[in-house]
């Protein structure tokens, strides 16, 4: 809940590969209400939420953040068994990427500003960590917060000599005061920034502080939490986070909905929107013109997103950030080359799955020997 008089914090729920939602939400806040991020007392996060906050505080560029997440999603989708593939080590992949993307002084940038939710293995208690002495400690804490037993591995990682696992097992929506914390979640539920469902069903369930509406849409999102969708689906989740945040800002009276930036009716509105977007978002004109001149009807990404929006609220698509659209469109482009296209053919995929009984034991044995 936003309370300008008492101050506020932000809490980002753990959501696996739905972390794209947090990227879109944070982008909207930085463009339309930057004071909510600048003056926040604390950023709480769990699992993917903590990864996103750390990346944001580290100053990782928007396009780079989306590309790294998209690469991770593609890496998982390439595995026949997803996260359960023996030859794929999620912890090693994540550790390498964090060391590569984070600056050496990441511990100084996030200490006292981020609070990471962890679950202690020995007693199952929730632990919030906010002070770090080195970059390695930040990486260790993030790995612990993202560790899901059996999916991420068998042996939980350690932080300061003690073993921890995913904070979502004990507290998936950490906060110090629920009355002064803006909560962000990609699931349909009772949070400040979250999707709105097209249903009159008011049944909810609370699981480790996470509010979930009982609906088919959440069932689908829960599956996508541990197994990423296609790049287009991940991009749509990112844009949905932006739109839901716009709605939150409007409802709280923090900002008004700006003029259309995507589907413009006249040349006058076109030129006016371009001028406003250039001034407010600091984009390079040539790239932004491309984004503005792309009509929603001709954009497969926006067409798919439109299906999940209430018909009378379709105009909210016009508030999407051109810079975010450019970053998402670039990230979903397939850069795998000819071999990637050949391996994606249905006959090749069927053959690879039929060979699993033969290849899986060998792959498992080799992986065990290496470790």
C-alpha cells in the first residue's frame, strides 16, 4: 500500500520465470513515478524478485536485463527435461551470469537497500538478509533465495556457512509493514500491482504470504513459473507488468494516463506523441519512430497481449513504453542460427525424445562423475 506520509517500501514476489513481470513493472515506475523507486525505504524480494531488485540497484541496463532473462529461458527450453535435465546445472549457470553482469561493488550498492528472503534448511525458518560484505556474499544469497530442491539440485547452497533454500518456502512476499509496502506479483491475487482477472470468482488462497486467486489463469502461470514459455510469451508477461503498474498509478492518483504513444489517429497526434516520448523517455529518435509507427494490429506480440485485456480497457495499450517495446522485440528475436532451426523441427524433436531412454542414463553418469 502506498502511504506518502509514512514512507513506503516495495516487495517483489518470488515467481521463477515470470520475473519478466517485475522488469515491466519497474520500468513503468521509473518512467512515470520515479520517486517511488528513488525514495523507497527498502526493496524486499524473494527468488526471482530478489534477482530483479539486485539487477536494478546494480544499474544493469533494461535491454541487457531482458536479454539475460530471455537467454536463461531459452537455455531451459533447449533441455528436453527442462530444469530436471542432468547435464544442466541451473546454479552454475546462474552464478556465472551474476558474476558476469554485476559490478565488483555490488555489495555496496545493495547493502541496506535490499532485503532478500531465505529459508533456513535446518529449521525451515524465514531469514531476511540485507547487509553484505562482498560481491560473493550477494551472489551466494541470491543463489540460496532461488534454490528449489530437486529442480535446482539436490544439495542446497550455503550463505555464511549455513545452508538455505528458496525463500518462497517460508515467506514469498516479505515486508516489514504491510500498510506501507507496495507489493508486486505476476499472479492474479490481492496485491497492489498484479493482473486483474475477467471473473466474478472471489475465492483466494494464501500460501507463504502470497495471495492467489483460484482461477485457470493462475494455474497456467504456476506452470510457467518453473518452465518458461516461448520468448513471445515471456515478452508479453513483461509488457503486462508495465500495463498493470500504469493501472495502479492511475488508481492511486499518482499519475494520469498520458496521451497515446502506439496507435495514433492523425499526423498531428503522431508528431505530438513523438515529441513527448522523446522528451520524457530520452530515446534516440530513429529507433523510437520505428516503435511508434508499428501499429498494434500488425504486431503479433501486442495482438497476443490484447487477448488478456478487458475490451473496454484496450486503450491502455497506448501507454506502453516505446523503449520497453524495442528491448522486448530485440530480445525475442531468434539468434540461434540454422542449427537451432533444424533442432526445432518436429521430426528432430520426436527422435530426440524417443532416444531419451538410451541417452539419459549415459548423460546422468557423465554428470555425476564430473561433479
